[in-house]
């Protein structure tokens, strides 16, 4: 990780919020969310810990800023008014883009979950998503709840996905544990029949199945 460039008289450069967020994301990728502390971040950008609180009053404020930055990778769907017919496909693409953005960083879903950013990336994505639903004919309340349902599903799935892949030095989840438990018990015929799917490492397939159910269900409302 790069160290801050010193200015005249040996003083560090003025704290830059954008660079601080980038450094925080780098530390996240390096050690995970639990290892990301305000003190460690301050050391990485070459300032006293108290200086960070000028821009981020709490760690939650920092996580919100990090989540907002992660959403730069999502990209809003095309303007809804151009074509209302393919709203379902574009809504699904929005969910896929959100998942990719969260997976791009270690513990990305944990950082995002529970934050309430009002930054331009968050608001722009929400505006575009709700806009394509309203243009497709959804009532205002239904459009808002539909987008929330898709976002909540995506974040929840990605939380489980990243947990299964392992974090903070922990070993990834071992599907053999489930196979052994079900086989040894011998009393779970339905689990036994579906073990190949339940223990499948194809997380994309799991995500797409649930997303398809959700989007098709919205189409029927």
C-alpha cells in the first residue's frame, strides 16, 4: 500500500476523503471488515486517528461512504422511457451488477448491509430502478417495494455467498460436512435427494434461480 507523500517541514498532506475511502477499501480487501479499524486506517493514510472524525464521525459513516463508492461499479440501467417492455430483464441486470460490485471487495455485502447512503451513486441507481418499474406500469408504492425486494434479495444472497467462501482467515464452508451429516442420519430422504444441488459450488446458478423467481413474480402482480 502506498504511503502518503510528505509536504514541506515533514508534515503529511491534507487528509483527502476520496483517497481515504480508497485506502479503506484496500484495507478491507487485505484483512476483511473485522480488521478494518479507524486507527489502522489513520495509520495507512498517515494522519492521527482523530483527523478521520472530521469527515467520518463514526465507523458507520465510513462504511456508508465505502458502500457508496462500491456502487460506482453498478451502473444504472438505460433510461426506462426508452423501452418499457424489457423492464424485467433490466431489473435483473441491475441485481447482477449490484452482486458483482459487492463481490468485488472482501466482505463487500457486510459493508453494504445496513448502510443508508444518500450519495449520487445510490440515489442514481434507485432512481433508475424505480423509474423503469413505474414506466412499466407499477404503482408508486409497488415500484418502491419491488426495488427494495430485489436489492434485499441480492444483498442477502451475497452475504451468504461471501460467508460460504470464507472470510477473515476462516476456511470456506465445507459441503462435505452437510453430506456426511445427512448420510449418517439416514432419516432425511428429501435432503438426500437434493444434496447435489444443496452442496453445489455453482453460486451463480443459485442466485439466478432466486432472481428469476422474484422477477417473474413481480411480472405477475
